[in-house]
């Protein structure tokens, strides 16, 4: 595959916190001109068989994927795994353990929202969840929009569910060592997702990239919906400095909520190695 392939290697289905099925995502990706797709549900592999089969039916090259929640320097960081074996026991068990704390956290979030007069939020959020093990802030956000507490999910994340605002409850996720180790053991490539989102200091960010590389991480998302044009350039420079490949993904969740649709991202900057060059043998 060439450097300019329209790859979208970060998207979510109803198996985690998206609103479309894996089959519907495959069709949307194909219709939007995607040339290589990956479904990367949060801490979950349950949609992979459907995604592989749906992509195969329509002739869409596909890479297996997941997005693992990690705690680093007190911040939740996401590590995407591409080209993984979705049946690998170490990865499967690791993700099961990572999902385990989500329901207790969700109940605590609902209790905190109730303290500011927003009752029934846990039950409301559950209406948007196919798998209760994966209840997340996004499901609460959809409930707050549906009940007219906020106009859209972007407003929700300005007023609620973030640090310092009602409904925010931190959670201890996997370690960076765990996530990179599980992905590598399952034959995949570990990717730092949307690094500009974390708002680290320069020293914290450098520490993240340094430790990630030492643990065997191989790529970073350079072009993604959360990044500006200047950040594309910045993280392309990180690729060159740390010897990392570059990934590209919309982080698509929903036609109504996502900033960028599947397949609508600009190309990777020049002089970076696309991550799919590391994964040619893993493409379905």
C-alpha cells in the first residue's frame, strides 16, 4: 500500500461507545472512499469478527484493532492496537480486567450528577449501552443531550464529566506497560492515540513517548480529528525524533457527534513512515 492510501485506523461501533454497528461502519467507510479501515472499540474485541466479515464482503482492506485505556502521569491516555490477534488470551484477559471497573465508576458519576440535581443518569446512560461493561462518559453525555440538560455532546464535555466539573470520576486503568505488552504479545503494533488531547507539559509528553518506545511501542496518530494542522506537523516531527511510524484515524463515533467523518482526513505529512507499512501481512 502506498503512502497516500486513505486509511482510517481509529473508529468505534456500538460494541463500545459508537452509534453504528460494525457492518454499518464498514459500509460507511467504503462509501467514503476509505482504502484501509480498522474498528478500534474501547477495551473490547467483540466487534472484530463482524468487522472482518463485513469488510471482506465489500472488498474493503481491514486491520483488526482495539483502543486500550491507560493511566499515565495521572491522566487517561489511549493506546490503539492495530493488527492484533483478537483471540490472543493475554490480550483478551487484559481487556476484561480493564473493563471491570467501569460500572462502579459509572454509578459514582451518576451519584455526583444527582448532587447537582440531575437524577436518574445511570439508568439513562444505560439506554445507550449495548454492553453494560463498557458504560462510559459518552453514554452519559448522550443522556444529558436527550434530556435537554445540554444542547449537544460538546456542551456536555464543557459543563460536566470532566475534571473539576460535576460527574467527573477518575478511574485507574491499565498501565502503559500492560497495554503495549498485550498488543505486542497479540502480534500487533501499539500506537499512541491523539496525543495532543492529553494536554501534558512538554516534560510529561516527552516521558510518555520515551517510555512508550522503550516498552516496544511503534507508532503515533499524527492525523486525527483532535489535531490541528500545526499538530500534524508537530507529531510528524515526533515520528522522526523517536523513530515511530505514523497513523491516521478519524476517531469516528457517530454521524451526529463526530467532528470528522470516516475517510475525510487529510493525508499524512511527507517524510513519515505510514504504520500500515509495518502491518502489510496483517491486512484482511
